[in-house]
C-alpha cells in the first residue's frame, strides 16, 4: 500500500467552489457533513523524491529485514532488502520519528521514539514512545508523552523488556521531562535514571553488546527560537558531555579525561563491536572551527607544486610581504625541514605562535634563497563583523572552519597545545574513561554529529555530514567522498553490516541508499512516498497549480488536473554549502 503521509495531497472535487461560496455567508462558515463526504484525497506528487531519514534499524540475523524512520513521513519496513517497502506508523498521532530500534532477540518487537532529534528549523515534535509486538503492523503508545524529541533508544540484546530512551525534551524552552529513561517490564513503567537539568537532554545512547549493563550516554543543551535559519539559539552548555554507567543505570559518572574542558555541544557515539573497550565520539565545542589565541599569520595563499608549495598571493604589510616572499616562489623548506606540498607548509606554520621567528628556503626561478619571518597575528573582526557573526550564531572564519559552523578534517596537531578543546573525533581505548582527539573533522555539528565504526574492523570509521566522510586508517585521514556521484547530500543515518563491512545502508535528506562495496557505488531506493515538503502554495487561477519546496531541491510544481501523474522528478538537488573553504595563511 502506497502511503501519502509525506506526499503533497489535495482535495479534488469539481463542486467544491460553489459549496464554499454558499457556506461563506454564514457567521461561522463550515461545510456540511454531506458536502465534506464528497471530497476525496489523492496524491499529486512528487513522483519520486526522497525525504529526510533519521534512523535505520536492521535485524542482524536477517539483514534483508530492516526499518527506516523519517523526519516527517512515518516508518518504512522492508523484508527483501529494499526491493519493496511497507509504510508503517501512518495511523498514529505523529509521523515525526527520532529513532527506531528492533530487538535482536525478537524481530517482532520494535520501539519508535517520536519527534525528530535534529534541532533545525523544519523539525516536528512527537508524543512519546511507541512499541510494536507484531513487526510494526500495530502500535501502542507506551508513555513518555512529554519528551517531545527522541535522541536514541537502546534495547537489551537478550532481554527485550529492558529498554533505554534518551529524551531531548522541548526545542523551545525548559523541560523537566528531559533525561534518560529505563524500563524493565517492556514499557509498563519507566524510571528516569539520568537527569542533568531542565535544559539538558539526551542525544545519544550506546550500549556495550557484550556487557549490556555498560552504556555511554551523550547529553546535549540546545534551544531554538521561532526564527532560526541555521544554528539553534543555544547549542552549548555546562550540562553537555559523555556519561558512563557500568551497572545498568544505577550510577553514572561524567567522563572528562582527554575530552574538551570548555562548553560542549552535540555529541555522537560509536562503540567498536569487536572490542568494546574502543569507543569513538564526534564532539562539538564552543571553540569548534576556531584558531588558537596566538595562531600565527603570515599573509599568503598557495597551492602544491610538483615538489614544494607554490605561492599564489602575498598580502602587503604582513609577515610575508615584509619578509620578501613573492608570487610564484616555491617554498621547499621551513626551519631546516623539507616541504613537499602545500599542506606540509601549513603544518610547519601552525605548530608555531605569533611572534615566533622562522627561516624559509625558497626556490625563485633558478635561484634558491633564504627568507626570515616573524609571524604576525591576524586582526580580529571589527565590531560590525563581530555583531553580524554573533547574530548569525557562527564562529569567526579561520583556516579550520567549515561551512555552517563545522570544522575541517585532518587538521589535528595544528590548533595548539589545548587542541582537545576544539572538537572533532575522539577515541577511547578503555571503554570511554579516557579519550584522545584523533581528527579535527566535524561537519555542521548541530545537524549531524553521527559517527560509525565498522563493527569488525576499526580501520574504517565514518562521520556523517553534508558530505559523507570516511577513513581507512583508523582516523588519521578522512576524505569527504563516501557518497559521491548522484547520491543526495545531508547524511543522518548509517548502518554497517557486522558480518560484512562492505555492506551498508545510508539514510539522508534524499532517502535511502545501499552499498555492497564499501561506498564505492550506491543503489538509491527511490520508490517510496516520503517526499518532505517544507511549505506548499497554491496559485489563484481556476486550473490552479500546486507548488512545494523540498530539502535541497528547487520548487516543484504541478497542475491540479494532471490526474494520477503527479509531479515528475526534475533533479535540482544541491547541498547547503560545501564543507571545505580556503583561508589565507
């Protein structure tokens, strides 16, 4: 059965205008029951256009059977690995879902937490937690009706009656219903086992599958206002952090060793299945994307040469200009160490501080010369720039910042002695007690902050963002090409097969994709009705047209008299801004 929950639907009835005209003269205009009974709903499109996927739950003993939840289109189920889908959860009080989880001990038992967890401007809230005991055919509301948004659900691997629910709470204000909840009787009763304060909710919950009494929990402080266009009004707070329990939630300890010592924002967690002592986190902080206080500024731009770094621009009245650096110079050494490309030149500069002296070896034509610099410090934004950046709720631009409040990849070791405070990817080798920053990557944290480690090989780690970042060396180098080609942008959900890490299921703003060769190629399951309209408008002519806007797509429209054809897909997909942005050194 094709669901129309997230498609554009209109009432089609030729007599409707006259009925409305007759009723409009009444003091309280309304249609009679007889008139209303003549109206019939029909889907007018889009023909094929995915919507935002928020989570994926796979029954691992049979990976052909899985569920995908959406931001505003309900729940999808497949039993044949995506060849066909059944629309579930269409008759409940909400179709906005934050998380779906299936019991690995009984695939007929599913839990859905309503209310999308992403704190963006298009978010819808939910009305609690639902449970199904027949594989998603029917649902029962199990309470927690005031949690508004769901961060994550975790189910005990052998006892499906034990379930944990991370409650984010209201987006627009304080809520006593935030916190981590636990049931031991299948949802009949709930106990709040972790509560920080009425501003701090739970964004992620990860369970050690070998020792299910051990959990890691990420707390998150965020608040939206009514007019946010990008980041929330509040996205950092003292309450944000990583908590750990080893006794099923009886006691918790907030982790701190090796983690940022400044205010944190959104955090995503991933426990390595093969060795649960190894854990990964992607962490946002109030310093994300920023340069250190005494970050050195030279005043040039460049690119990699065949050997060395070629200078393409030099700014006047800077260390570069005063030190005699010229356009087309090839830098081949800094402070006695060879420079083979532009990235090595950047690293050689960034380990210094403003005021430090440095000696460069430069090839100029056929001549090799030596230059001496005293590194300067880049001017801070003026009052007008600072006010604009504050209004836009973004950090000042720096060589480390990415678009939309994110931070570029592979810049670890270049943000000063306290680089752990700047966010990115962190690793723990003792189950989450102590941590070490291993990469700087963190794209648009408030909207993503999802990290996954291959359950059978932790050389492969994935960070979701506008682009899909992947590493095959344990986190030293990330590349943003995990979902290239025709794959839609904005990635929110990823499942990696524990039996075969080449097999993955991806959910993003364009729907669902599957790969069998570790992200080299993707199959788009673009045959489900989950088009997500942000707004719909109707033209005023008799043969009216309906128009709507979807994520990253131009406005789609159709004439009302197209019958069952609906809207035909015309592409138009594009990102909300690239991840990498060049910055002068």
